[in-house]
């Protein structure tokens, strides 16, 4: 696990990620899945495209009845758990990740259905 100084050097500390408010562009990662500038930045800096792929696949399974999904990624040692919920505590899905080198202990992402696409974003971009 990286220290706060190491995360800051990577541009992955809270203040670096909080600079993303809204997005200038949407970045397609699938037919119905878009990333904001912030989630693309996170994916590139932390080399965690796998998180975005996992989110996209679970959103397809969850469907669009709930237009908002909160995704929590919690690293526990070398493993992680990804929890997908409605934002009010109702869990849609849970995925265990047996190994990860994701440098952040815990991060929350939001995904919103815009009528045509799931848009995955940082909370500061909501």
C-alpha cells in the first residue's frame, strides 16, 4: 500500500482527484460505457483499467432500473472487494478480487445511466 506522499507523487491523493468537477470529454470504453476525465485519469495513473472493466460488466448485469450505482473498491492486503449498491445501502453485487496492486486503500466511484450510456465518474464529478 502506498503512503500519502507516494499517492500525492502519483497524483492519486484526495486533493488531486478532487480537482475533477464535471468533465470536458467522455471517454468510451464500451458500446454503452463512458468514463469521465477523472475516471480516465485514475485509470491511467493507477493502471487500473481492470476496475473500469469490472464496473462495466457488473452494470450490464445490474441493468438500468436503478439509474445510479455506487461502487466501492476496498483493498484488504493484496486482495480487494468491489461492492455495487444503490447509494442507500441496498447491495446489487459484490466481487472478490484475489490479487491487486491498486495503490489506494479505498475509493468510491459513481455510475449513472444517461438514457444511452453508463457514465462512470469520481464523486467530485457528480
